[in-house]
């Protein structure tokens, strides 16, 4: 799979640019850039448009640019990442979806499947519920740095987590849940928007 290297931007854009527009196979991509201080100065990264992770490479998949995990490129292990963090959840989502013949882009959204004839089958609907639940966890992992125990992840991927029965797909998409305790997390700003 073709990939682009953030180091190739060196000298072509400003040293502190926070955004770059790249023309890749006839399509313009607005990409965010991030910087980290290292012993040798500042290191530049792409921000993956799908999971917001800082990465050196973006892979061209179809007509989008994604990091290695989001593009589903063969993953060589999760030992370098935060255990139970969003990248592990993303990896599990890709594996789970592939095992059940489901294709999706991050962020997972059940609304993309409402016209899928397989939604008539309870089994398929349950797969979609599991993926929406994992997306709920992944999103919290990204913005709140939440990590999950192996047990909790297993409860969700096996379809046995109590929240999977308790919550509708819409709720799993719109609200945050504490997957360790099963409680809904009320965020004050979200609450006031809903009123
Ligand atoms: Zn990504």
C-alpha cells in the first residue's frame, strides 16, 4: 500500500505549519500537523484524520488517507501502544468487522447500515451494536484518554456487556458510558445543549 511520509514535507512548507493541503491521486486532502519536542528539536507528525493520532506515515486507501491502524494495514502487535487504549479498540474493531464481513470507516456509525439488507437479521444487528459500542469506547479513549480492562473489552466483543442490551444504537452513538461501571456519563456542556 502506498504511503506518504511526513518527512517529505521538510523544506516545502513552513517549519511550524499546522495544516497542509496535499494533492493525492487527484483529490485534495486538508491534513492537520502536530509537533513534538525531541532532543533534536521539533518533530513533525501528521494527525490521522480518522483517529487523531500523531503519525509519521499516512496510507492511501481508496481516496482517503489514514494511519496504519485506521487503514487496516497488517498490524504487527499492540504491545507498543497503551494497553486498552483507543488504538487497541480501533484494532479490535477492524478485526471484529472483518470477521463479520462488515466494512466501515472511522468513526463507525450505525446509520451507514440502516439500508443494508443484513440489518433485518438479528445476528447482523448485534454485530453493529458491538461495533457502535466499541466506537463509543474508542472515542472516549481519544478525547478522555480512557483505557479499558481486558475483561471489559472481552465482555463487549463477545456481546455480553449489559450496556449492549440496555442502550439503543442511537444512545451508543450519542452518549458516553462508563464501560467499567455501566453508568451513563453526563457531560455538563452536552446536557445544556440537549435542553
Ligand atoms: Zn488513524
